[in-house]
């Protein structure tokens, strides 16, 4: 087999990071082996170390990728309308809360919020890791989006992320939907 072009190597790396970003949110970083990750990306296990020095290096990059799309309209977290005035910002935040605390978002762990999806992995990870720093910055940005003139958004953020994590943990039980509904009512009040 011949050498891979520079463009193909870049595409392979992008595919690995994108796949890892989704799998880590869905299964946790410890739950995904390099072999399983590479298989899911459609690549061979041996090729991993051509792109990354370690799994930890991939975790760092995949965490950053998970937060890349937040706030751009392609997943919950979009704040593109908040510059249109206070009323529009409140409407956009309300729509976001509805979307974030929905059964659809609860059920889409792989494509869902990295704040909820990676929380336990970050809590267990190395304190000074690049992934943890990226995660903290993502949480700060999320809180900023949830803030208004009266508060810093931390309570809303905590309520929403906590409710989503708990709803996922008891999915299949009526308590799951009740948690989402209670958090929607509280955050929207």
C-alpha cells in the first residue's frame, strides 16, 4: 500500500477526531478503546499513532472539537439571535432551553452537549490537562450565554446540565421526562 497524501492524512485525522468527539460523549473516554475508535472511523488501529502520540492527546483535541459547534446554530447552544435586543435574546434563550431539555437532546448523547456528555470524564481526568482547560472554557461560555442582567447564568447552567445528566441516567423511567420538565419550568421561570 502506498503513502497517503497530505490531504488524505489531514482528512483521516479529522475523521478520527470527529469520531472520537461523538464516541467520547456517548460512551465516555474510558469506554472507547483506540481499536474501537479507529474501527468506527473506518481506519486501521495501527494508523492511530501516526496521528496522535497518545489517547490523552486525542482526548484533548476531541474535547475542543466537541465545543467547536456550540453557539453556531448547528446544535443546542446557538446564541446567534442574542444581539437582536433583549426581547429577542430572551426568546432565543427560551427556545434553547426547550431544545436542550428535550427528550431528543437527552437521547442524542453522541451529538449532544459536551458539557453534559463529558462531565464525569473531566471530573476523573488530570487537573492540568488541555482537555480539562478546554472543558472549563466551554462551561464558562455556556454560562455566559445563559446569563442575563440579573445573574451570571451559573444556576441556569447547573440546573440544565444536571437535569440532562440525571434524565439520561434514568432514561426509560417516567422520572426522566419529569426531570426534564421540572428543569424546563424552573429555568424558564
